[in-house]
C-alpha cells in the first residue's frame, strides 16, 4: 500500500475500528507492527476490487457466531455449559467466571468468551427460553 506517493507499506492488515458498535463503517489500516497507518471512514463505499479485498480480509479475521437456539444450558458450580445452534452450526461452549467473560452490549445483547477464548453472541437474550434467560440476566 502506498500513501500519497510518499510512503509504501509491504505488509498491511485491516481491522474494524468499532467491530461491535459500528462494524460497517470505520476500517483501520495497520502495518506489520500493528501501528495505525490510516482510517477508512466508510469502507462499504470502496471501489469494487478494494471492497472484495476488504471483505475477504475481514471475513478471515472476524468470526463471531450468533446464537440462534439454546439446546441446553447448565450451571456446574459457576461453570456454564452451553449447547447451542449458531449461524456457524452446532457448538458447545464452556464459560468460566461468567461476569469476567461476558459483556452486555445492550439491554438485550450479550457477548461471551469461552474457556478457549472463542467469542459468541446472544443477539436477543429473550429468544432462548427461561433457563438461558436466567443465566444471561446475570450478565446485565
């Protein structure tokens, strides 16, 4: 990547500047040492070729399964076991220390990280039944 015909970068990576609250606008461009090079304000307005490159790069970096259905949730002495169906298929997650590994993104949306560091999202906590709601309300 070359900036204003002055500086060239061989290895750059793209990252959403606001991946949770505004994923479709601000796109950070970083060098190999993770230093910011620039910011694209509305990356969806890039030319067709650049847009395809950006979408491919971001698709590799941001996998955030959304929970569609909770098959079963159990609380074993503070360790929460989730058996769910996501938009990436059936998954099982083990979440230790619920408060430290969960973030309320709104009054109905929760993001969690499991014991392996994998993140997953509950877009609407009221969509999964009473037992799941009971556990999810502990985060809010």
